[in-house]
């Protein structure tokens, strides 16, 4: 490898590092890595195998090449085959003629139809712990995989392993956060049997409508969180610590009038929920301006709040014990009657497209 090629590879790895740092989707991340493996090592194909929860086998998460889809159906026991040997020994391995190496079993080739000629395999470790194996397959051109190729792949694998670990950590935290929100919401609902499951149902309907309206990413997540938390203010209605902060915005101290204000107050200083607070605050605004707390009109009401306010009104039908076809009929009736007054016509139209399909 020439000095210019080495500099170019380092520049590409640095550029990918910036992309990896901003990627939270593990599957998207692994696809980026596999394409980088092929490109930087001049290989026909690449595969990334991740250690499963039992730590007894490696599962293909990404496999490129013309047989990649077939290869992804298999797994490799730790200690078996080339990837299994690399995982067990936590050492890199170059095999430029697999027919001369007994560690290559050929079982996946026989089942998938892929023809492996040479392999460069690197253990992927994060925080000193093995998380998987990265493979480059079939070096293109004359000669085989070199120590320079190994160095490139080691740099890339180290970067990838750390980023995968970070993405998994973020996923675990989001899962914990979501589950805790649901647990707390169950506690909010616990004092009233009529409310059991209400917040979750509102969140699910809101997200279904939001998805149809094109919400995604943070907007979609914020909609879900706001749906789950829209009645959180109920727990602080009689809390003297919070009442002075919101009573100046309404002359009425009923739970109906206070809980959107209190709910927004409770979450606004939680960084993950800052953007959720306005959706909670305004979920009782009406499209024609007759709602509260601020009498906002039309598009001045955040879209997420318009969706949640509508979903809550629909769920109140269910809370009255109306279910089945009668529920759908009543929901459609109320949606149509409230379109343009209580409800955003586009939200109603989307709801009707779901339930009248």
C-alpha cells in the first residue's frame, strides 16, 4: 500500500467516524460499515457477525455480495469455523487460501452457494468486551490480504465496535425511559378505574395518525411521549409546589383546566422531554380557538397537540364502555361532527381513512 493510499484510507475512516457518531440506528450503521469494509480492503464481500446474548454463537447481521441474503440466515458457533476461531481467541486472522486451512469448514458456502477463497477476519471489541467479528472476503486483484489491509480493518472495526456499543447503550436507555414512562402513567391512572389504559391507547392512536401524516424521527417519538404523558398533570393538581406556577394562566382550578398546564410544567425541564411540553400544554386547544389554556386557533396549535387532543376525545368513547362496531360508528360520527371546530380537518380525514378503509 502506497503512502498516498494510506492517507486516503485514513481520511475515509475519519469521514466515516463522523457519520458513525451521529448514527443511532444499528442496522443502518452496520450497512455503512460493511460497505466501508468492501471499499477499503478491495474485497468482493463483507460480513459482520454479532455475538448473541448467550455469547455462544455469532449471528450474521450484515452480509454483502451476491449471496448475502442467503448467508444472513446462518449463525456460527463460537469456536467453529474462521469467525468462531477469531471470536474464541480474540485474535485477527488472515487466510489467503481457505482450502489449505483446517479452520475453514466451508459449511456456509455449501448451504449458500457463495465461494470463499480468502478471508480477513477481525474481532470487534468495545470496552474490552468482544461484541462480534468483522470479515472481508475474497481479495480483489493479485495477491492476498496484507498486514496493511489488516491494519485498515482493525481501525475500522475498533471504530465500528465502539459506535455499535454506543448505539446499543442509547437503545437500552430509550427502552428504559419508555418503560418507566409507562409505569409512571399506570400509577397516574391507578386512582380511577375508568382511566386504566387510557394514556397508552391515546398514544397508540395518536402515533397511528401521526405516521399516516408523515411524522417520523424525533417528531414521531415526541408524539408518542406526549400521548403517554398528556394526563401527567393530574398527579400535581393538588400539589402546592406547582399550583402557584400555573394558576395565573386560568381562573378555574378544576383538574380539567389545570392538568395540561401542570403536565407541561412537570416535563419542561427534562431535556429529553423539552419538545414534548408544548404538546401536553396545548392538547385541550380546539381548532376554532374555543379550547384552553390559550385559545390557540388552527395551525397555531402544535400538530402533535392537535393529534393528541383528537385521540383523547375518541378514547373517551371507549371509556364509556362503548366497544366494537358501535364504537367505530360513534367515533366516526364525533370525528365528522367536530371537524373544523374541535378538530383539525386533516387529522379527522386521516382518522377516517384508517377506520373507513
